[in-house]
C-alpha cells in the first residue's frame, strides 16, 4: 500500500515514515501541500495523512484537491486542532481522524480503519 504523509513537522514525517515502513507500507512524505500535490500528480497513492495547520498551505485545501482525484485516495486528517464540528464534517465525508499526539498502535489502527473508509 502506498501512503503519503503531509506534515510540516520533520519529526512527525520521520516517525510516521519509519513506523509505516516497518508495517510493510510504501511511504513517501511531503512538507507542504505544494510538494504533496506534485507527488499526487506523479503517482497513485492509497492513503494520505494530512496535517491541517502547516506553515506553507492549509490541509483543507489539499483535502479539496484529493476529492477530485481518480482514483481517490483515502484521507486521514492528522492534527491536534480538530473541533467537534470539523470531526463531524470529516466523518460525514468518510475522512479518518488521527489526533496528535498519537501512539504507534493508534497510527496502525488508523491505517487499518482507513482501508475501510
């Protein structure tokens, strides 16, 4: 499975890349939505983890772009800044949620749930 991790925090990208690779996934990372867009245009991605607040671009913008891709990847928002209204909207759109900070077992469980979105 191909996973794209989009987060402006290098440590988060490193941790998720390492953990997901050890779980047998092919993982690529991007530090902003512009780099993520390039990677999404270049290859088919199965799951995208996207942070909402980044220094270069907004995760919501990337989510809107993902809604128009074919095939459409599963989307999992990975953020500490998720309001109850946002959570409801994401669930209605079939978007998964992983709240920061998270533990390794939560990450793995979220990937498995993402496959069923």
